C-alpha cells in the first residue's frame, strides 16, 4: 500500500531538486563561459571550426567561419556544395579533390586555398581536416579548422611597407637586408613613381638608425638659392629674410638618415660642397664660421642614369662614386606586372580603412590594368584606383570606371588588332606550367587574359596539345 510522502519528505525532495537545478544552471553558465572564451580565441586567431556529417551532408560552421566567409547563417545552405561555391573557381577542383582523397585514403588534409566572396573580396585560408569512421571503415563525419591567413599572405609578399612578389622585388628585399647594418652610402635609381623613397625608408627602418630621424630632401624641388641654406642651415642675418638661426637638413638628420632625392638636379657648386660633407662629415651654416660635425647615413636617388650625366659633364664623377657605393635599381611597374593585383588589393584595403566604400575590381578591369604600360609607375596606379573608386561608387570596379588613358589604350589596342608582344615559346611554357589554365598562364606571363586569348587565336596550334581548364 502506497503512503503519501510527509510534508518534511516533500520539502527534502524539493530542496534536492533546487540543488540539482542550481548545479545544472552553474554547469550551463560554465559551458556558456567556455563557449564565449572559445569564440573569442577563434576571433583573435582568425580560426574557425567545422563539422560535416557525411551521412546527411549537413555542415556545421562556428561563428568565426561565418565571419571569414562573410556569410549569414540564415542564408547559407549548410552543405558541402554550398561551401565549394565560396571557394575560388580556380581552386575549387583542387580543394574538392583534396577532401575526397583524404576521406578515401584516411589521410586527412592540410591545404592553403583562396575564397572568392559574394562581394568580390579575395581571401586566403589555411584549412585542416580529419575524418572519423565506424568499426566497418565507413566514413561518418569530417572535422576541421579554417584560418584566415590573408594578412599573413600579404606580409609574405611585402617587406617593410614595400609590396611585391616579383623575383626582381624579392632580390631587392634581400639587398636591403644585406645593407641595413652596413653604414655606407646607397644610390637608388629608378623612374618617377617606382617607390624610391619607400626603399630609402626601408633601409632606414630595418637598420640600427631606426630610432633616429629620417629626413627627405627633394633636391630638384628647391630653388638653387635656397639649397645651401636648406641642407646646411643658416645664422640670423646671413641673408635677406634670415630672421633667426635655422638648422639645415644635415643637422636634423644627425644620428639618422638623410635621403637626397633627385640628387642629379644639384647644381655643380652644390655638388662640390656636398662632396666635402660626405668626405669629412663637417660643414658650416650659411653666414657662420663655426664648423659643425654630424653623423648621417646618406641615401640618394635619381630618376635618370647618373653615369650618363657624369659622361655628359653634368655630374661630378668623384661625387658619383662617393654616393653610389651600393647602387640599387628600382624596376618600373611594366617590368613587374604580376605585382599589379597585389598593389591594387593593398590600395583598396587602405581606401577601406579611410572610410571609402569599396568592393573589388572585376577581371575585365584588372586585365586592362595589367595590359597598360604605366609610365607613371606605382604612383599612377594608385591614382587610377582612387579615380576608379570615385567613379564606381562602392560597386565592383569595371573598365568604364578607369581613367581615360587606360580606356583609350583598350580602344587603341582593339583597333590595332591582337597583340604580338608574346612569343610562342614563353606562352607554351606558361600553359604547361599552369596545367592549361589560361587565367593562371596569363598571370605567369604578366598580361591580361584577353591578351593571351588574342594571341592564342592567332596561334591555335600552341594550345592544341595541352589540357585546357578554364
């Protein structure tokens, strides 16, 4: 016979239930705190985790992966095919093969590939995966991580603020590393807009003088009558308008680096005075008899061949040999066209930081920019991007948004017919290297896809024996 519990027994059971509930709530809060810590750790490391149910084809993503993929959890079709849609078209086959092979061979995978987001943004991700099987060897689910390495990738393709992955730029980076610790004069030669001052700053910033001043002087922009005062300073009353004592650039740069840009524009009189300072490390301010000693590293630059200026008698040979102990040549942009996409991405990112609405650049616009000769080099490219951002009004940049010089070049090229500046041997080598992928081959060649297509149209036999993949 069942007896009803007494009031005290009920009270005891209620107390036990309340204790259990409190413990469960404590456990729930502990789990929530752990989840919050995990989310924060993933956000800081830019690593998300995922799980794919291979039976139901259901895909779970952590919040960080949604952020990396710039996707809305409510809109994303959580399955494997939806994931592949976000992978860059040129990487999709390789990523799919890496995953299917890893499941089949039980190896897991560790790969780097690109994403092409809906808004046109290009990202690089590092992905790892392993698969769990049942007792019979049937694959049940795959688990993995995705890390956004876009910034790391960009840093790999740059050095001390200089963007470039072209072999010429890699050689330049290595040269800078070699000379930063050696306190000798460096001469940088290159066309206007190639980034000579960036190289000078990199030499300064990577060396032991980094905590001292970097003082640039454009020798070609200063009137001849002011050059001596600008470089060496003056004392009060030394000339009309000298109302007080003033330090020159050499004194300002004491302990640091003086960058003499366009040194080839210095008049002969100033060349002689500069030579004395470089030889002795001493000078006098204009109107003063007191000798001042300084410790300055000299980096100079010119946009024309100084050796030729020496031969013409426009530049002192003794000064030339004094400033060009280590000569560095800056390649023009037309000689490093595979860096153009990198530079464009960098300019677009900087524009975003400044609050400009920007998405990305279309392949057709990129093709036009790669084909262009860029007489103004990187500076002209930066101006072209700023112009295109204004014209595109936050939309994907199209050829119609580019400056008239680039659009005119496209029209002129079409009227002239196909470009023949490529040759059969290099085109064939690029196609073999890219596995027949013309988009990749065009990047290897440093030309736009349209240029390669026009060439192949005139020489169809080149690609006839090569497997093609678009």
